[in-house]
């Protein structure tokens, strides 16, 4: 809505200002609560086990979904094949 209103009135802002405003709005719209994926990305290694155990199953699923999206984007941008998805478990 914000970008549409700016476009309608021929107003533009620098990309950095747009990023800052987006961050402020996201925190405001989420009642100041940090996104669980942001917490995941900022959790230190020594604190990770406790963090992961504190998450609900829905939160864990959300983190895994976002993590996989980032992985897919990384591979797609570099025209790479994600062998993790193509591996098959061999049974003997």
C-alpha cells in the first residue's frame, strides 16, 4: 500500500530508507515481537539447542520452511543442483 501511494504521488525514497521503514513497520505490525526465523538466524551455536527445544512444532516447521526456501534460492541463483534433494538411501 505504501509503495502504491508513493507511486501515485510520484514520490520515491532511497533503497536504504525503504529498508529501514520496512523493518520498522514489520516490528510495529508484529507487536515488536521478533520473527522466529530471525531469532533462528541470530542464535549463537552454544545457545542453539536450548533455542530449538523452546520452539513449538509449528515454529520449527516455519523455520525449516524458510531455511529450505533460502537454500533453494541460493542454489537457483548459482545454477547449482542441490544433491541433498536427489540423494537416495541405499538399503542392503
